[in-house]
C-alpha cells in the first residue's frame, strides 16, 4: 500500500467508538489537524488487509500521542480523500493498539469534517473509493 493508492471499500456499521472519542477530544483534534472533525467515522471493509506498518506509508502517517491530546491511547492518522464523493478530504484513523491488534485487519475508519452517510446518502453495503494521501497523491 502506498500514498496515492486507490482502494475500494464497502460501507459497514461501526460500534460508535469514533463518535465518542472525536467528541471528547474534539478540541485536540482540531488543534492537531486544523479543522473540526465530525464525531463519527465511515467504516470501510477492504478486499485486502490494511497494513499500518507498511514501509510505504510511514512518511505520511501523522502520529497523535496520548500526551499531546490528553487521551489514554496513541492515535495514527493518514491523509486520504474520497475522489468520487466531491473529493472529500479526511484521514483514516486508528489507535496504535488497533493498528496492530484488531478483529478485522481489512477495516479502516475514515474521518472528515462532515457526516458522510447523511451528506451522500450512504448505507451499509455501498462501495466507496478511498485514495491515500492528499489530492493528487501527495503524502502530507
């Protein structure tokens, strides 16, 4: 997996954890990312596992330490966008524990400034294209 890679994912329901943590640490995320994140994520089931530790991704990963945010876990973010959904910018997002020990290594969570299910009428089972990196394939 590399910056600029286009990946298809199937929308699926999550557990509501992103909504909770993005609300609790809203100000910290805004300070770190320069924008307020919508309290929730778009969960995407990929065809293949997503490897957060791939050498090709390391230059683009944005670490967000628990000391920096005041949380209990370190977080990893990677810039991404949805080219077929108004080129919506955002980040795929996980805790460092989740990156190495999660129930399904094919699921990524995409966070952005807005609620994507409502804005685009997305439902479980819809296919969404995710492109890693910033628009144009740049990493950060």
